[in-house]
């Protein structure tokens, strides 16, 4: 009952707040810890009546903990000695505890590489387990002004040498208000969301026409569940030719408004400065329950506790990149995929001013011709009738 009441309260708060509300955002690296041997980034987004907390970490597999509170003064607390111990349960919490109305998490677990091996079908190469990567200090890329940071890593062991000139990275961008990201796919965002860009750069493929698949998992507390939703999108100036938007929604089991989301467009890109022709098809596999089958990073065990497997629902999803455009990565050795994550209902695209103008002109031209033609006919008729003289 308490969990259901908390989820209902969060839905009400987010619905009442509105998409245009601004937030004051701050970033803190390893709060309360002076070492850079591990990475933990706390993004705190404060509103007039609430706070949102994003805790990004590479302690284990890269992950992010999202917590919504009903207090603008709520704070993150970390017991570092316990967090880095074999039993981290209870090492991360929010004060005051009763201000928390909803918590969820996303984990990026593995990267798969595969290629077509006719006539045998798909050939998979040894998996890259992201929990076994070595990660650079996130503090070196932290930009407090731009509200950005980058987590970059390589496998701790790399027998094939695929990463000798490359890396895998997660780029985080936080937002204080509503707007749209500049580079393609130009995702629309609100103050209740952050953007994550997954980047594979310079990594040598292990086969001809290799494709990649990123596995991610979500953690939901009792009373909520994840659902994958695919919607047809407009063909807009921001992402031309992309007609599908996918959202991984966290919803209360009673079916009310979404509590949190991951949202992305069905495309990735093969260039650091992406253009339409750099597009790489992006597909999402079926969402499935994965309790007990995936390792849970220490940060999530620290917050949700050792009973995470029984008290929460863990769901897994695969996102693949490639298809008819499978040679794009082979040629450029660059892959970027952007996803928005946040609280409440995901933002929805509308027609841009450019598209509205083009549509207005396209529709207006035939209407103007028709109207002009009608006027000429009427004028001609009036002239003919005015020149008519009745015969006496």
C-alpha cells in the first residue's frame, strides 16, 4: 500500500509540475571520497517542490540510479567503506528517507558483436562484459558549466586487440529546462530528463560486416513494471526519414501515468558529426524478465539492498545496430546512439516551424490558384452581364 501511494504521489507531482518547469542542476564527483580509483557521479536537479537524483557509476557494470523525492532539500549520502566492501547493502541512501517517492535504475551489462555467417546464420564473437572494463576517471571530463561528463573505458583484457585504438563511452548531459539537443537525432528534452549517448569509436570489428548489440537492464521496485512502446513519428527536419520513436516506460501496475522512461529514435549514427546519410538502423528486441540472471552492480545493491532480486523486478532489453547499413561501422569505425531518460511522461515531438511553413506553402499554393481563378471567373461574368443590353 505504501509503495502504491508513493507511486501515485509521484505521478501527481509530475503531472502538476508541467514540462516547462526549470530546475537548478549540480554535478558532484565521488561525493565524500577523495580517490579517483572509482567513478560515481551525482547529478542533483532541484525544483520548487521536489528534487531528482541521478547517480551514475562504473563500479561494476555502468549504471544509473534514478530517485525522485518530494523535497527540494533532499540529499544523497554514501558510506564509501561499505560501498566498496563485499557487502554494500545500505551504503547509499537519500535523506530524509521519507521524502523518496520513487526509485528505479538502468544497467548497461554487455556488448555483443555478430555478423552474418552463411549458411549458418549469425556468428557471435566473444562477448564484451562491461562489468570487466577498465574505466578512465570521469572527473577528467566533468564540465560543471555545460552539465556534461563522459565515462570512457576498454576491456581489462583484450586478446583480439580490437580496442587497441578504440574505446567505448557513455556521455551524460543534464538539463535545467526544456529544449532540443543540437546534433542528430536532436532529441527533445525537459528539465525532468537527462541524455545518455553510447559511443563506440575506433574499435576494430572482428568480422566482415560486424553488427553490435547493447544489452541493458532496468530495476523496478514493487508496484511498478516496465513496458516497451513503439510509436510512429513525424518526418521532421530534426531526424529526416526516421518514423519510429521507442519508449521503455516504467508504469504503476494500476495503469496510471508513466513514472519514468527511456526514449530513443530508431536510429544510430556512424559519424561524430552526424548527417542523414550516416544513419544506422536501430532495433529493440523483446523486453523480458531477468531476475537472478544478470549481475547487479554494487551501487544498486547499496541502494536497493540484498533483497533486490526478490523485492524488485529486473527486466532486460537488447538494442541492436546495423542491418542493410551494416557496412557503415566497417568503413568509419564509429557508432553513436542517444537515449533520453527521466521521470514522468516522455516528451513528444510536434511539427517544427520549418515543416509547418513548408506545409502551409504547399497547401496554400493550390488554394491561392483556385481562389484567384474563381475571382477571374466572377469578374468575367460581371463584365459580360454589364455589357448586355436588353432588346426592346
